[in-house]
């Protein structure tokens, strides 16, 4: 049987709310009667990881699991990396000081991959600067480092994945219908299959679109500030348009063709739910901008020297083998392992996929850190 302990704590600059809630909350999963000496902590930019699908599976294998949420759970549009890292530090300290854990493993799952990489990088080499016209968060330069890093179905960072998925044919950010037909992924004249020349133009146009939004955001922030305003919301439309989602011959895997996390690609791209769908001028610069955001993974991965494991799902429709390859290549750890595992992004299929992943992680942890559970 698995026992789950609710953990709720304040954090620097984020005390208990008037309604009673603490900014940092999560569930600690252990096998009944266990007091694990090795535990994992999993956190995302804004998705609730308290009941992560691996939590019970790892606890069954004698490894504690803290599904942890920062103050930004459900509030991605307000995200600040420095504050989130301090919140993760609250969870790491709880594992060491209250749960009695000797070895802490950072689980960077999906978007959490770059977030947890940023945490470890800041813990060992504190260089993160606060957002524009903000003071540093207390404690951001005193984060307790972890002992291991795990990248699971992860991408290289919020700006990177957004840009890879952006519809390059958008010509007006305030008119979601306006389209350049020569770059339209869904124009039969362009493919699929897509030519190498089309892909090159498309990828460059995606980068250009990100930079255009950044230029507008900088100018808009200056205008707002001069007028005495702090920020404004805006939307980024059409962000389900990675050519690999439509054309399976591009980076072939076991994934279903013409599919993304929200179903058929064209319908999802024209829908109203996508990453960066709700953002602000400041949030864009803090999270999504290729040139301004600190939420990019590769630079932080070069500071990770602790043992590292990279797992890639072979049927993922949004994260691809090249992402796992780049993550593994960027890691500075001498002890780093890369695995491919059959499964979709959440390892819902095939049957037994989650157990197989849990076994791989458990074996990797046991070899390097032992299980160390006490009853």
C-alpha cells in the first residue's frame, strides 16, 4: 500500500494566502512503513504534478516521490523562473530535512525538464538574474543542489518547444486567420511530404516569428511603463504546427501521423488551446522569447555534472528523439545514460509502458544511490 503525505509550505515572497493556502504544495508518496533514503521530486512550470503518474510506481519500488507544485501551478502567464526555483528549493529541503532523504533526484518530465535543469544549474552556479525592474528573490543564490537528474519525455525549454510548434505562416499576431500560403503547413501545394527547401524556410520563419513577438513585447513594455502601466495580456495563436506532427517521414518514430497532444494537427492549430495561448508582455520575455527568456535548457544542462538519465518515448507526438539527443549531448555529467522506451508522451500505451519506465528508473537509481529504505 502507498501512503501519501500532503506537504504545504510558504516560500520567499509568497506567504500563506488569506484564504489559507500555501504557495508550495504537493504529495509525498512512499510505500507504507517505508522511510526512503532516496527520493525524487517532480515539478512543472504550471501543470499540477502532485499526483504524477510515476509517483506510486516509484514508491512501490522503494523510492520516495514528491509531486511538487510551485506558486505558479495554473498561473503560467505570471511565471518567473527565479521565484519558481526558490519554490523547488523548498521541496528539496523538505525531503532532506523532514523526510530524512539522503539522495534527491530531480525528475524533469516534459516541460519540467528544462525547469529542473535550471534549478540544478542555479544551485551549483548561481548566475540567474531577476526579470526587468525586479529585485532578486531571497534565497535564489542559496539553493540546495540535488544528487541526480532525470529527463523524461522532455524538450529543451519553453522558448524552444514553442518555436518548434509555432505556425510559421502567421503574418499578423492580432489576426489568427491571416496566412502566408507559401508557408502554410496545411496547403496541399506545400506537402506533405515537405521538401527540404520548404522545411528550411519554415523553420527560419518560426524563429523570425518568435523574434517579431519579442520586438513588439519590448516596445510595448516600454510604452506601458512610460504610461504608468505594469503589463498587458495577449494571445499567441496557432501553436500546433510542427512539420513533424504532420509528416511522419520527418524524424520517423512510432508516433501516430497527423497528431499532436490535442488530436488532429490542423484542427488543434485552429483551436483556442495551445502553449503560450495566454501570456503577457512580461511573461513573454520571461518565458517564451528565444532571445530573452532564461527558460532554455541547453545552457543549464552544461552545468549538470551529477549522474543523469535521459528517457525518450518512441511514440511521442510532441517531443522527438532529436530532443533527447540534444539533452544528452548537452549534459556535462560523465555518468549519463540515454534510453528509448516504447510509449506515447504519458506512457499510457502500450500496456505496461509505465511499469517498464519505472523499472528502468529504479534500476538506474539503485545502481548509483541504492534504495536505502528503512521500515
